[in-house]
């Protein structure tokens, strides 16, 4: 399907001549071909606004936690637990909802409620009433809302673009979130100095509302499926049986657990690492996050530009191994000159791994099961506390750099072991 050809609904604009030569050339470029579909452009914009809010909120919330807890890495890990743990409990429900209700409307509802609770957090902070338990409670609510809306956001891509553009679309959609890692943390770190954390939280709420409005512009709306006649428990059980019966999908979920246990610990501990290793301020922490975001953008665009990637399973495992190596090397940095390029490659490898894994999960799942299968991928993030808490506690004992080094080494080792014991997975295309 030509992404420039007119489509009856959900596709590019009806008159290509009016789009101009520059826009046409952009959409014809293999790297950006999925942007030729109107609905995908609105989804991309919604994703950008959503993760802009998330990126700003992470650094702002982390800075507020450090202020309230006197720079405790364990406190940062507890906040990560409050956000990630509800994903384990609620993500399967979110996947079942995505396969029986309008995915667009699920996204809009969740973004609206998230904006309301973020505004509440900003108000508590502004009035000086904020307490650590407020951050834990609102983090749990936000984590629940992410679990309910992310399966719909991911599965909606397959409703909008054809199958042969799926890897390109998923990579571009992830580039929206990765782009915000460049802009969001740097902007938040700078704004904290001028409008304090509460002012940034109000801006975050505005981005969530903008994301909701952008999702509302999507024309392709998936109505309730036949699953609506079944119970939610039956839907979830059916999804579990489907996953367990497919060796490829099982392997993809297992490989997703490896970086969740050992690779993403740096997201929770990066503020503490930055203070401990480099003695940074809020704006300098934003710079570190920005460089990681630049690497993520590059990684996502590299994958988006690739038309045909053979033996994707082997590529995925090799990427996980290198992610662990670069994370361990980064953890031992003692200067910006060494930390920045290593963090760039950590971001690049993270983006490629996640985009490729999600592409394969959608490609190898049936359309009527796609929401539930994507929820299993999201559910792995709910296991993040299993790494954030132990590594946070370990950082209290041996230092954050040493804890992150152990995390990276274990990711590399587990990736290598899975490669050796899973010859079938290595051959996945």
C-alpha cells in the first residue's frame, strides 16, 4: 500500500498536490512513511504529548522526592514501586478492555483522569501540604491508568497502518516518546529553577490534556468486539492460554523481563547516581536525561529506516547483551565527558530493544488478541520494582555506581544465556 495514495478513511489527505513537495518527499522517505497516514499522525502527536508529560514528571517527581527524603536512593525506588507495581495487577485488565472497547476512547479517558491527579499533586506541592505518601498514592493511580491505556495505545497502531508498515510505525511511535526524553527532562530541570516543582506539575497536566485532545482526532475507532458478550475473566484466561500456546510470544515476553529486571534500574536510580557520582543540580540532571533521549531517538529512527531485518530474534538478544555492557560501563563514569557518550548508547540500545520487541509481539499475535498480548508486554514493567527496590537498597549499602554496574552485568549475562539455550528464538524473523 502506498502511504501517499488517497484512502477513504484514516489515511493520508485526499489531495496529495496540496501537501507540497517537501511533505510528499518526507512521507516517501522510508524512515517516515507511516506518517503518510492521517490517523497515525494524530496518534504520534498524542504519544509525543503523553511522553512529554511523563518525561517531565519523572525528573520533577524525582527531584521532589530527593528534597523530601534527603537524597535517598531507596525513596526513589519506593516511588518507582508505587508507579510500576499497579501495572502488574491492572495491565491484563487493560489488555482485555483494548480487545472489547474503543481503544481511542480508553486512551482519552485515561489521559483526562491522569491530568486531574497531576493537577492535584501540583496543588499539594504549591500549598506546602505535599507529603511523601501523597507521591506514593498518586504514583499508584498513575501506574494504574498507564496499565489501562497503554495496551490500547500500542494495539491501535495495527488498526491504523497496514502490516508491512508495522515496524516502521511502531519505531516512529516510540521515537515520539524518545524525543521527549531529549526535550522533557532538560525543560523540566530548567523550569524547576524558575517555577519550582509545582509549576512544572501544572505544565505536565496540560500536556496530558493535549494528548487526550490529539487522540480524539483519530478517525479510526475500534468498536466493541464479540468479546463483549463474555466476562472479563474469560477474556484474560483466553489471552493467557493463547500466550502459553505460542512459543514465539512466550520467548518475547521472557526477553522483555530481562531488561525490566536488570536494565531499567538506571531509570529509578539515575538522579541518585548523578548526585553521588557527579554532584549535579537539577538542570545538569536534565542534561543527562536529554543525552539519553537523543540516543533513544537515533535508535528508534535507525529501526524505522530498516525495511527488512532478518533474524530479528538474534538481533534482539545481541542488543540486550550490549545494553548491559554499556550500562555497566556508564555506571563507573566519574566525569561528564565519559558519562554522556555512554548514556547516549544506553538510550540507543534501549529504544531499539523495546521497538523491536513490541513489533514482533504485534506481528506474531492475532488481531483479536493483540490488546491482551500487548498487555503482557506492559505487565513486565510492573515487575520493575523487583529490580528497583533491591538495587535501590543495594545502592544504599555499596553506592549507586556499584549497584548499577551489577545491574548491567546481570543483563548482559542473562541475554547471553538465553541466546545459548534458545536456538529457535534466534531464528525468528
